[in-house]
């Protein structure tokens, strides 16, 4: 009986795509946590200069696209 793991080309370039996509998804989670922390601050006069929402949106979108491309490449 063959499984899905035998259909994957383990020496292909999809590992680099998956690693970059995973790194971007970790960055997206970190940006989401930083944005939540910024909203819960006690001193309202201490505003940050990092655009956490934009960092979250861009890194999440790019991470999902890279992981999706890696899966498509690995299973093709």
C-alpha cells in the first residue's frame, strides 16, 4: 500500500519554499501578538512606530502563498 509520503519528491526545491513560508507565518504570529500588546498598553502617550498590522497582513499573505506553492510543488 502506497501512502502520500511516497508520492512526494523529497529532494525538490519545495523545502526552501516551505521553510520561508513557515518563517513568515511565525513573523505574522509575532506581529499579531505585538499588535495586541500595543492595544493593551497602560500609558496611552507611549505610541509605537512599528506598523504591526501591515507587517502581519503582508507576512501572513506571503507565508500562505509560499506554503501553498510548496505543497503544490511537493505533491505534483
